[in-house]
């Protein structure tokens, strides 16, 4: 499992260079290499390394805000972001949806941070933070929709989730980081989307165009139907299969059977 670091404004850049647990295969297995309107390709435009999943601590040994029984029985990381690592997950949405998995049954305080990343200066600027007392974890998949800020097309971002297990010892809190790039839409795709009237067709178009976040949003937030259920299962299987652990099957089972919790901020 990846070593967990304490996320903060000052240590963000350092934390982005830790080892990862959800590998490059997450999107390589799932998505084709269709270029988007800006002419770039994820594999040719790597961000600093990110921590898509968490499972240890700087001090060693901690696996999250678990009870003793959970610590001894579960092989699933306490926190898994439903996002690619090592490459920018792409989206057309200027108000995208973020999703992550919580394995612990006990509710914990959470913190969400969104940073704008300057690829030239290698500096990151905090643009959104959620750390209020009502922002707490639930076991399963948590889906966060933000009303603000409106992200900029062509801009790169990093987002983080932290579980506050012990406010007095924050270095032991598990956290994970993922990268996102907001891209413009190709004319052909824009035309196809305008002519599509069902969510499954749109999801397939997003998938074919390398748009991870758009695809995942439809799979997790649309009204349940068999084909979308299959799409959701497939996406979650890719997350599990990309994990650098011998417990992929257990992770896959936990992800696919998880309840989905919708959050609005």
C-alpha cells in the first residue's frame, strides 16, 4: 500500500510525489486513445504522481479510522478515489463530480480540497476547501457535486480527500489525491451529444472520448437501469484491477456492492 502523507497547503507538492496504488492501467484498460480538441493525450501529458488510494501512514501501521475488528479483518484500503492516477482524468464539465470509496463503517470527519495546478511554475493554488462538521464519511461510494467554483477549460487541477481520524495527530490521517484536466469538446463529439437523448448513449460517447469524470458521473448519478448498472460495475472493476495489491478481488466485491451517497456543496 502507498505511504500516507498529511495533506496541507504547504505539503501538497511534496505529497504529489508519493507512490501510487491505482496504476496507469485504470484508464488504459478502460478508455481508447482518442485525442480531444486541444490535441493532447493523457499518456503524453503526465501530472506529478498522485495517491489514488491510501493504506498506511507516515508513522507506519495505520490503515485509517477503523475499529479493532475492521483492522484485523479488512484488506481493503480505507479510502479509494474513483479516478485515474499518474495521468489526468479528463472532463468537459466546469462543475465536475468527484467520487471516492470509504471502507470503514464508523463515520469520520472528512476534508475535501481542490487545487488549481500551474504546469509551468509547478505551483498549486487552493480554490475550494470543505471541512465543516457535517462533512462526514459513510461506508460505500460518496459522490460530491460542487456548485462552485466554476473550473476553467484547459486548466489542470488536483483534488484530495482526507479522513480526519485524529485531529490531534493529523500525520496519521489517511488521504488520497487525484489529477483532473478540464478539456474542450471536439465538434464531432458535440454534435453526437446534441443528438443523443438517453444517458447510456452519452456515457458511451464520453467513454470513447477519454472523458473519465463525465462517464463516471452518469454511471453513479443516473436512474438505475440494467445497462447503466453494467457500466458502473465495469468502471468499478477497473478501479479494483488497477490497485497494486493482492486483494483485488476483495476490493472489487466491496466496490460493486457499495451503497452510493450523494453529496451537494
